């Protein structure tokens, strides 16, 4: 048995959970934040039989596309009277960071 942990964009979480449950997989979601944009992320945990790992990975990859977002970075610390007009920068968001771990013991009570 394997534990799949995926960190995904929060915008993708509801649709991904729906796709997993329609295919018969159960998963647990937790919220997190971090990274360059300090935007919300969601971690998905799913216990999966070894032979079903590739199927779940495919569902995650298809349900979490990469996309481009324009963000305005925080202005630098400035002296009084200085003016800084920040320019939006292009940042790739979405996708998934996936970990697949071996599980020694699984119990559902």
C-alpha cells in the first residue's frame, strides 16, 4: 500500500476531490499556505493499493493544470519621499507536488 500526498492549488482542490471520489478513491484534504505568492494550497492524502498508484497520479496530473498568473510583488522598504511603482511579474501557478510513500500498516476502524 502507498500513501500519496499531493500539494495543489486550492482552486483545484474541489474538482480534484470530486474526480477522485467518482473513481472510487477516498482522500483527506488539509489547507496550507506558503511559497512565493503566499497563496492557499491544499494537501491531499490518499491511501492507495500499489496497483492503483498510477491511476491516482494520472487523475491528479489531469486535475491540476499549470497556468500563468500576474502578481505585483510587495514594494521594497523605501525612504520617505521615494516613489516605487511595482510592475506585475509573471508567475506559474497550479500543478502539483506529489509524494508517494510506502505504508507499513493501514487500519480503518
